[in-house]
C-alpha cells in the first residue's frame, strides 16, 4: 500500500508565511523598522479580508480573483497608499513563490496600472520661515525662568526647527539623531537615511551652530541628541506637533509639516542654481529621479525668469 506524504508547504497558512516573511525582511534583508511595520499593517489587512470574505487561511487558496476583489475594495484609498499596499502584497507572494516552486503566485500575469497624480510639494517662502523662527526665538526671550523645563524645551524646539531648515533632513532622521553623530566643533552631522545609507551634512550657519551648542550645554544629552522631558529620544510625532503649533499660532494659511522644510531646503537651493546632483546627495536620494520633483519653480522665480529671459520682451513692434 502506497503511503502519501503531505507536503508541509501545502498546509502553510497566511499567518505562518507572514511570520516567515517578516523574519526574512528583518534578519536576512535588514530592512528598516518603518518598512517592516508598513508590511505588517498592509498584509494583516489583506489576511483579515481574505478570511472575512472567503474564509481563506491557507496561502495556496489565494486566487487572482480574490486579489482583484481586494484591490477594488481598497480603491478609495489615496493612490500612494494603494501603491504601497500592492508593493507589500507583491513582495509577500514573491517571497513565498521563491521558497515554494509549486505555488502559483496570484500576481502572475496581472497587470496593474495605477497613475499617481503629480502634486507639487508645498514650499515656504523666506518670510514664512522667518516668521516661524522669530516666533520661537521671541518665546525664549520672553521666558525669564531659565532653570525651568519650559525654557529648555524652547531652546530644543529652536534647535530642531533650525536644523530641519539648515540640513533638509527627514523628520525621522532628525528624531533618531545620536550625540555621537553631531560634531559641533567641525559643524557636521552624520545622518542614517533610508536603506541604511549614511551621509554627512555640513552646518554652515553660525546662528544654527550657536543654538545647537546652547542646547547641548543646557540639556547635556548622552545618547539621543534631541530628547523629551523624560530623557528619551524625541518622537517624530512630537516634532510634527511642534511645527503644527507654530503654524496655528502664526495663522499661516499653508499646510506646513516638518517635510515642508525639506521641500523648501531643496527648492531654494535649486533656485540659487545649485546643481541637482549636489541636492540629491544632501537629501540622501538613491535616484536623481526622486530629486527632480524639486525642479519646479515658484511663481516669483518664474516671473523673474520670464521677465528677464523671454525673447518677446526684446521684440519691438514698429507700426
């Protein structure tokens, strides 16, 4: 009598494969915690959908039709979010397909065209940056209790905003900045960006160096450079709330976030005719295509260019 053996891959649940996939991403590919968290959120949502609507638990039972139905369900999300969820699913099923040759990937021969609308990034003008900085510096001057926590927080907040604009770093890069990566003697910071790419950024403003030195001497951080009242690393969300509070107090009409400082940093450098390759390096972009979103010009610069360079302005009409 022939005894049939059960292939363990045939009984793999979505939950089992998800655990294997996250292990692979974390320890074999060395992906960032943020990327892994996004994978977990997206794939958990897919897993719950498949179980709720199709009672599917085994990965071999997932079909192309189920995936198409799921894509229809999430079609109301923002295009950027949908693209991320599709990327998460593709990575997940491709991982299992590589591990199990008999598995039929539901994304095989599935063409998905999702056009993301091109939206110019919000950029601040000089006067808006000045308003935010003056607001924070004014708060510090008005506070006479230099020994209290409020004063220390005010110094820290100024240093955060100054560094955001001076370097164009991402909010996550700034919140995770370590003391060992801040060299105020040589005026440089070492930043660890996406994909564990390291870059060095010069700080070329005496005012920024001065406030960073004042913050460091007053707070004396030991591990994380920017810390909260409990001595722990300040969160990216706390920095977002700081910027939001400034915008609200000043009644600025633009939607300004920490990332707006990054957009402004890049755009203003471009308008000063800085080579885009240098800006790519400063921003830590792996591809110059990403940096090219900043090659738009604002209305003031556009007016200046057209006024000075447009050939029609040199044509005299004689009648």
